[in-house]
C-alpha cells in the first residue's frame, strides 16, 4: 500500500513539473524585456503587412520597444492579416485593460473611433489618421469614425509630402534616363501624400533647371496612379518595378510596405534601377538591398509613438492631432549612405536649400504643383 502511495505521489510531482514547464513556455520570448506585473500595458494593433514590415508597423513597434526599455512599460502587439482583424485585435487589448492602444494605419480609422467611443476611459493613439473624419452625409461608424475630436484619441499624422518632395528633387537630379517613378500599395491618403510630394519635387527640379524629367506613377491633377492593391506581395513589387523600369524609370519610390522590398530585389538583380525607401531608413531596416538604396523618405513614427506613451505616463496625454513636419524633424530625407559620393555637391546644396525653403514656407508642395 505504501509503495502504491509513493508511486502516486511520484506521478503527481512529475505532472506538476510538466505543467510548470508548459506554463513557462507561454511566457514572452527572451528577446522581450521583462516588466513588473503592475507596468502600464501598451498594445499595438498592426495594419496589413505585419509588425516586421520594415515600414510603418515596424517603426511604431520600435517606439513601443524603446518605451519598454526606457520607461518600464509592458508592450505587446497583435498582427492584422485582414481588415476584419482590426476590431477583434482592439477588443483583445481592451479585454487586457491596456492603458494605451496604438493602432497603425489609415485603414483602422473607423474601428479605432468606434472602440474609443465605447471605452472613453481607455486611451488610444492612431498613426496616420486624424479626427474628425466625418463630413457631409457620411455615417459615423460606417463611412467614417467620428464627427468630433475625441478626448481619449491622439491622432499622429506626418507631412510626408515635404520629405518626399526632396526625394523627387534628388531623383530628378540623379536619373540617367530622364524618367523616375513612384507607385503605391492602396490609393489612400497616407500613400498618395508620398507620391504627390515626389511628383512636386520632380516638377520643381524641372523648373529650376529647365529640364524635362518625367515622373511616372502618379498624376495629382487626375488623382490617378499606379497601385498594386496590397501591402504584402513582394511579387507585385518585383513585377511593378520591372514594368516601370521598362517604361524608362531608373529610380523608383515604392510606397507599399513589404511590397517595395520586391522592387528593391528587382533593381538589385537587374542592376537597372535604384530604390528610394519610405517610412524608415531602408539602409538600416533592409540592409540586404543597400547596393540599390539611394535614400529613404523617413517619417519618425517611432518617435511619435514613444512621445505619446511618455505623455500617458506623465499624465499629459491629450486627444486631438499632432502633425509632425520637416521643421520639427518628424519627417526627413535619410542620408545617401553608399551613394553619398555619387550625389553631386551642387545637388546636395540645392536639396538643402529646398528643405530650408519648405521649413520657412517660401515653397510648398501644393504651390509647386499649382504652378
């Protein structure tokens, strides 16, 4: 009888050890910093493309990670693979009592506003969006998010057309074929603002130099351009770059998240074109394509997200819109890195002057396009 009891006790100990091992396996991976159980939870809901898109989702997560390190918060993310994931991912963080929910991208505008109105005690920040967004006969919760500013929602927007203007000017000054191009993932404002700025920069270069560089991919007057319809297919990026290159473009700016990596791959394989990255400095975020990365149009989402988290911790959070510009460094042109010696000093000087004129207001993107 005692032998049986020892056997049963042994089995129970073994089972307890196995269960403990299983519980340990569900803890965050060792690469994520550990935080106190009482730490403020910040949850990021990504747009399509995932947290490692080397673009705006990744940049937002970098801001959360920096806050984990510097501020001792707890940070998590949930990836959206389709638009129907937005609402349920937001709800998951509401269920976890997150203090701040960061949603990334224009497409999350309606779902973010709907959740924020239903949960006024939870703070939200949305990247690339601002409220109010309802006008005319639009229906709140369906066609748009909110007809008013919400006290618990911070909109983080970026004047990326200013930095893209400099990229267009650079491309026009560096092209060997006389043709450059941009294309987008989806035709939404946060994509077309890059393409608009790029077109304006090319036009400004033509005006200054009496040149005739052609900018393919976007027509701001017609509001029409080249779009692949997604943010994740590198094959589409490869094929679109090939098509634009066959039309003569030797410098291409893809505004499409991971899709653009397919374009970089095409340029690298064929040695027929150069790439201008977007959102982050691709020289750092996509180092495998450094041989074809002329520069990048940066919007510092990581800084905006980090600052918002700090405001929540400090008790200074406010609803409304913060717009980051070239004047405050929220958007900028990345260094030329491997191509620095190939960019003529005169062109660098002209780009620096154009940046100064954008900051002072001596030139504007809309003003150039309207001329």
